[in-house]
C-alpha cells in the first residue's frame, strides 16, 4: 500500500475511531508507536493535514495510557 493511501485516511475516519481500530488489533503501546511513525512520515512528506490527524490519534492514545497504564485493550 502506498504511503498516501496508508496515511491519508483522515477524511474517512475520525481520530477516535482510528484509536479504537489500532488498539483492538495491536494493543495501546504498539498502536502509539504506529501512530508516531505515521506522524513522522507525514511531517517528512510535508503533509500537514495528515500529520495533524495522526498527532490527534497519538494524543488520544497517550491519554488512554495515562488513565490506565496497565490495561492493554487488545482484542484478538
């Protein structure tokens, strides 16, 4: 999948929906790492709208981790 297809999802899904999807598939810690990677890729590509979306995703993940750092929220 091309980077553009992978990162430019902000028009199709909300940040909170993305958080839920990431957490369900890989747990909060890995989800945060993935969101951070997307932020860096978007910034490097100078795609500010997509970077802002992934920053919002990362912030929501950080907030979840602050509330309950032991919970993983992983569903498989």
